[in-house]
C-alpha cells in the first residue's frame, strides 16, 4: 500500500503552509492516496489533524512531500528517509528584493539548502511558475508546477462574521484592506504611505490590516506609532475565518504591497470575495493575478491613491475588474490542483486494475459501526442492506472496532469475522472521542463561517479515525464493483469517498443540521456515482444545499415486520394501561429530553394520561411519573411493543428516514412526529397515519395525542397500507440496478 505523506515545519492556525498541506491532503485523496501530515511544531489541540515529525516512519513504497521552510532541520530528515521524496517550494524570493535588509542571510541559507536538496529528491514542485524557476535555478530536474487552490464558496457573504461586519461598516471610506503578517517584507509601511495619500483625497479613508504581528518588536512599534499619527487605521490581528471574510467583503479595494509572494493566497481570496485587487507586481504576483485585477510595478503612492478612489467610486470600472477576477478564480480550483498534482506524482499513481468477470457483483459496505447489537440509525440500516444484498452479491463490510458512537472506544477485536453470508472487517480507532471537548468545539464551529482547517479539525475530532480502514479501502479498490458508504457525517465516508469516487454509492442519511453546511462535505455529495436517499425530502435538501450534487434517487428501506403480541410485551416489562412508545437512542439530540418534559406536563394535567415507555440506551437517564425506561430491547420485544402502543412518538428533528415511523406504521401504530422534521412530517402527510406536534407547544401536543387516540383504528389501517410500499424486494432491486450501472461504466 503506497501512501503520500506531507512534512511541514509548523502547523498553527492561520499558517498558509498548514492550510496548503490540508488542501493537498484532500487533493491526494482524489488521486487515490492515503497519508498523513507531519509537522515539527504542532499547535496545541490540533493533534488529531497533524502528527509530530518525529513520528514519521514511511515504508519503502511511500512518498514524502516536504514543504520547504527557510533553514528548517526537516530538510536533513527528508534526505535520510527510505522512500521516494519530493520538495514543495512556496515562498522564497530572490535576494535582490531584500537588499540591505536583515533577511538576506537567512534567504541565502534557505536557497543553499534548496540547492542541497536537488540531488536527493525524486520530484520537485513549485506552487507557481516563479517558484518552479527558482527550483530549476537551484539544480532541481524533475520540476512541476502545482498551484494552490481556494474554495470561493468560503468567501461568500454568509461566511462573514456579523460583529466584524458591523464594526468595519461604521468606519470611513474608501476602505482599504490588506491581509498579511505584519513583518518587514510585507511592506506594511507602504500601506501607511498609501493611506496618507488617500486621506488627502478622502479625509474619511480607512485602512484595515489583517494578520498576526510580533508585538513588542521595534518594527511593529514604529508601524503602530505611525498609524496612530495618521489616524483611521485598524490592525485586526490574526483573524478567524469569519472575521477575515468580513474584512474582505467590507473592503472597497484590497491592496498588497508585499515583496515576498511565492503564490499570493490572499490575492485569490480577495478575488473570490469580489473585492477589486490592487497589487505590487513582485515575485509571483503577476502570475497569480493572470492579467486580472490591477498590478503595478512602481510605488507612486499619490497615483495609487487616485486608482483606489476610482475603484471605489466608478461602479462600471469596479464591476469590470470584479468580473475579470471571478474568471481568474476558476483557475485555482481543487480540480486544477488535482490534475497538476497527478502529473507530478504520475510514477507513483495507483495503477488501474483490469476488470474481472464475476458471476456475482462484489460490494464493499463502509460504515462507522456494525453489528447486531447496534439498534436503529444508519448503522442498523447498513446491516439490513448488507444482509439483504448478500444472496445477490459478494458483500464485505469495512467498519471499526467501536460499538459506542459517543466515545468510539475499541470494543471488538480487529480483523475478519462473519455475519451470516457477510464478511466483516474491523479496523481499530486510533483515538477515542471526549464528548465534552467535542461539544465545546461544535459550539464554537456551528453556524459560523469556517475555513478548511476548522472543518477538518471538527471532522477529525468527530471521528471515528481509523486510518487502516482507509488504507485497506484504497489498496483493495480494484476488488469491488461498487463501494457503498452509509451516512455522510463521519470520517470513513468523508475521507473514504474521494479515494474511490468512481465506484462510490452513498446513502447519505442527510438532514438539516449544522454540519451539512460544511464545505468539506462537497466531495461526499458531488463526487460519488450516485446518492441513494431515503425520502423525497432528503433529495430536495441535498439539491438545495449543493451546487452540483451527484445523481440522486429515492431508494428507502424495506420493512419486514414480525407479528406483534402486545400482551407479551406488557407481561415482560410490567406495562399497565395505555402507553406511548419511543424506541431509539436516549439522547438530547434525539429530542428525548423534550419529550419527557411534555409527557410530565401531560401527566400533571390528566389523571388518565398514558404512560411513556422509552426503549434504548444513551447518556440521558430520564425519570418521572408514569415513565418507564426499558434499556435496549430485542427485535421481538420491539415489534410487540409497537403493536400495542396507543401511539409511537418520534421527537427528533434530525431525521433522514425515521425507520421507527415506518416500523410503527407496519405494526399498526399511529405516529406522533416532531413537526420540525420535514422528513417525518412528509411521511405523516403521505400516509395520513398520525399527527405532527411542536416540541414547544404543550397544548398542540395534547390535542394531537387526543386526536390520535380517538382515531387509532382508522390511522392504524392507513399506516399498514402505507408501510406496504416498503418491501425489501424493491429496495434490493434498486441497489442492484445501481451496481450494474457502475459495472457497465
């Protein structure tokens, strides 16, 4: 199994090289490579994304790409690795840009180091033609250009931090924004000189500088003193992604005075944010701009102030510049990076295997947990599909050793086992999840504009991280006609689909929840061969969220009801009188706590209120009057309980199918469903076999329950009739059709 690892000097929030490594990791997955990012210095809290450089132990078949840093000791480490090696060159520029400055000697040392690497690497990559020329000048032979990429969607107005937008919106205009570290070679003093000239034309002009600064340095102190003297200068410091987008989108003009750009990521970001760019044409800047925006080669600040004024006030000129920049941004797509990176790594690309003639199709099912003890959810759905496809295909499941979806603790042995005719391969999870810390991270991330690093960090902490599963998937891809992924949300799918996109079928189980807004899930929804959805509502949600989703069809799930015996359920669990039933995970996210509160209000108002029976396990330990918590129950008990319930309650808002709803219908039980779930509401509307309710409206819940109780016999018939549509024969036929379509190419 060949992996492509990346080695970088440091990995910290806001560091462009770290962002580039994460972006390339995504591109490498598109090429079929697994691999990790290793760094000499890793910021606290990011260990789930990046490993320490000391842990790098590549095999002879692996490739290591070193992102070169000035005078980094990692260059020596690279040369001693027993594998194919590459260097990625970002941002050293010719020494004449630094004449008379302190950076000359470090730059010379860095270039000497670059020359020393020339004979020891197998491939050399510049992120621009400018950098590639420097590599050739340093003696490198197998040189390629692989541009960095920017996702323009991340710079739309919805990503802008509201507080920063308001704050900057109250400043004067024209508003000039610059994004760079506050260091000498970024020439922040030139920005101040331009600001002084602009204020002569427009006294209300404002300058905003976004980027980290070495506070306390003489250079920064002098700059800030000069800024105070000029007035109307804001140093935002290191910004979150939302703050950065707000700054871009608040700008009348984006200005770069930098003399040290090997690529110029902020230039592309500014273009993606639809702000006119005015940039000094040093190093790779003209190449990055590609004839778009406005590039100048002499710093005549009075003349540049006139240009800023024109770009601010001349709407026609501004629109023309922005339109050209939009075209240029398309050149820096992920697809362009993947293509160029594929050419650079051509000798190591996985070789396409010849198709084998098989009597039965071969299918891999990828799911985060698997087993008979896992009740409900996508995991139970995956097992049902695998078992029903097994008579028609050779099916093997790739999953983890975890049984607990909260901790991902390894509870089952790694290796191969059988589940009837299905082969199950389990892979260990490398780190458990700490839910309190993860929930705090989610609170920080959800509903805000996020960059690639933030989303990748959330995904890594979400887990389950099972790198051996991904390695196996990439190495054995030729053995399967199709790879079926269950649920979009977890890393086996998010990181696995790109590895086998041409063979991927995804059962996304998507519902309207905060992570669905993440740009990181584009690969899951747009790159597979097909999306196999559970309901029409899920298809519409996906089409509304993603610009170019893969072809989608409603496949659903089959229902094979067992004959229910309510009296057996009552006797086994001591249930007396009428009862409402919930079966599933006992978690706040499933609406269970809200359901219990509603039920306790019901009991306090009505002496003959039905009991509430909760079957399942989870972190909630609900207590109350006329409340019974049964824990996990087996299939027989579930169908017995469904058959005898006055109604089954589905309190969750986040559902992509609600198997419980369909099972209740099949057993003849009406359903009370959360009106906030479009999927459950849709099922109830189409079936006519229940009522919706609002979790916050007690009276509406009571009225819905009363109506269901009075019309139970009528609703039961409607539910059984509707459930008759969901038969496994139809579901299996749909899956086999998609697999056959994939085999035909």
